[in-house]
């Protein structure tokens, strides 16, 4: 199958040819006709299979006809979890739509909002955005949704992982009822299906690969070593193998900065990219890495799904991720579009559990290779037999009790007592009234009686002697 058989315009086909693509990937071959048919679509495929082009190409084709976007309006809204992914999608739209009379814009946080507001005054046929900044712009009346024809939720599983579910629901509630919905994800987890129930209507469901599978074109290797030897080992591998473009993943921002300094001290040009970096610094580091000016890019998992680098040969896991599914997205930065790639993980004995979890998720053992001179003093235990995957259940949302809608404990519960609805002493008012009139107990005096009696004696005596007012009145 060729792109010309997918009912795309000659101008779009020309842009595809300039990119060097001749045949659509499996996800593209199924998603493009489904989107062009006007139906809602749920599509899942592993990282690096061309999901972005799977929805940008048919969107561009559909937008050729119809009215242009009005000021502060958009016709297509694409929602992404990270800034890097938003920039990547916007670049794809601009590339494939270069010869079309369509406009596009991208908005995300980390940069000044005023230029984005000025840009939206002109309107945009396609708007790519991150949830937080989009809501900020909406609250300032910089963007309106009444003209939206299509809504795309890209990397939906990552959205849920990053805690955007509330923002997503807010945005969906603001959109017109009549629209085409596209949901693209790396997996079809139970949580994704639960989200889809309130988004898509009778969707065309597309899944071209099993969940959490790695590309066959990526060669995976584990090098056992000690934690303290990792920095020197990375430097050695880069110099020994003459790697010119390497993407290294760390768990923490501090670890990324420290490793970057270590590599720089060894004469290796490196840059770090993570959440604490300004958007300008992140964009510059990524651009320098793509151009070859920076040899090594050290990143945290925030960039695992937002980096699209052509022919990236090497990915190194300096530390294994805490979430095993993130391993799939990390190594998915290499071996893209059918190209060969290498993924090397430096694993110490403390990371044995993380390695087991990863091998369980991908359902295969990763080849181990000992690097002479960097052998581990604390040996990495051997991998155990891989158990078959179990079906995951959707997460249950805990509902707050009616008595504590604010999520806080009541005063009674804080003291260890039963809440009023479950304690008869709190509900039976007759008993409480009778309890005050038991034999041998003095009836409480009214406010008037106490006030008249207490005024019979000077207040100064009470203040000086600190006498109980009740005793003083007798």
C-alpha cells in the first residue's frame, strides 16, 4: 500500500514525499481511512510507529474544505501531555501542511502567555496545546471552542499518568457536542477505556501491536555494574564506540544535571533537559542535539514521549525507571520508522526489582553483557522465569461519604467517637433532655437568673479573688 491510495491530496502527498516516506506504517494505513470517514477513532500502537502522522494527515485533508477559523477560534484542538510533544505535533502539522492554505498554532506553559494570546487573535485552523496553558487562555477569553470540528487526545495514557484527568474533563465539557473525536495512545489500559466512554461515540478501534511491546528493530542490552561506576562507564562507552548522538535517561533532575557535568569534565559535549529547565533552554538543548552540536542529551522521563529524532542510534538508561512501562517509551526513541537502534541499560544490584518488572511487562529477558573493567562488586541476581501477564483492572475512585464531602474527618471522628448518624446518643434528643433532670442533680439556671444574681455583688470582688461565679451567686 502507498500513500497515494489513501485519498490524500496531491499537496499533502508532495510533503510526504519530501520527508522521504513512501509507504504508510500499519497504524497509519488503518487510522487515516477511519479518520477520513468522519467516525470517532481509538488507536493504540507502540512508540515510534507514526501515530502523529496517523491523525495529522487526515485532519489536514478534511480541513481543506470548510470555513477558516475566526479570530480567537480554532477548528481542530489537539491536546498533548508535554511541551516537547506539543512542539513535535505542531512541527508535523506545519511540515505536511506547508502547501495548504491552513493555519496552525501551538501553546504550552513555561513561556510568556501574551505572545500566544496575540497569535490566537488571528485564529488557527489547528491548535496544539497542553491542558494547563489551554485553560489559562480560555479563562482569559483568548480562545473559544464554538467552532471546533475535531478534538484529538494524543498520548492519552501519559495524560492519565501525569494527573491531567481533571483538566481533560473540564476541557471536554467546554467543547461543542457535535464533533469528531480521536483518541491516540500507546496502550488500551482499563483506565483509558474508562476515559473513552465519556469521549468517543461508537469508535473505530485500531490496535496494531500488543500492549507494552518493544520494536523488533531495537537491540536491548543490560550491562551489570555498580552504581558508583556508572558515570565512568557511560563516558567509556561513548568514547570507545565513537557514539556521536546519544540520548541518556536518568530518574531525577539532579541526577541529569550531575551526569551532564561529569560528561563535560570528560570532554564530551552534553546538555540536560528536564522540568526545571526553562522552555527556552529545553528547546535550545533539543535543537543543538538534533543538529549535532551537542553529542549527548541527558533527559528525565518527561521527555520520553516528546522527542522525535530521526535515525537516533543510541539510547542509554543510566538508571532504570520506577514505572516499567516507561522503559518501553524510553527505548522507543530509537529504532523509529523501521530503522535499527540500540538500547543499553546500566543496572546495579539495587535495581534488580525494577529489571524484573520490566522483563515481566515486555515478556522477555534482556541480554546481559559484562563490560571488562567495570564488573559489579555487588552482583546483579539472575532473572527469574517470566510469568504471563495478568489483565489489569481499572482503578476504583473512592467516593467521599456524605457526612464528609470535604474529605476531612469530622470532629467526632477525630476524637474516636462514632459519627452522629451512627450514634444513638447523638440522635435521641429526649434522652439528652432527661439526662439533665436526674435526681440529685441541680437544674441549670437560665441566663437571666445568673445575670441578675451575679450583678448583686460587685464585679471587683470576683476579679480580685477569682471566685467561681456560680459559687459567688449562692
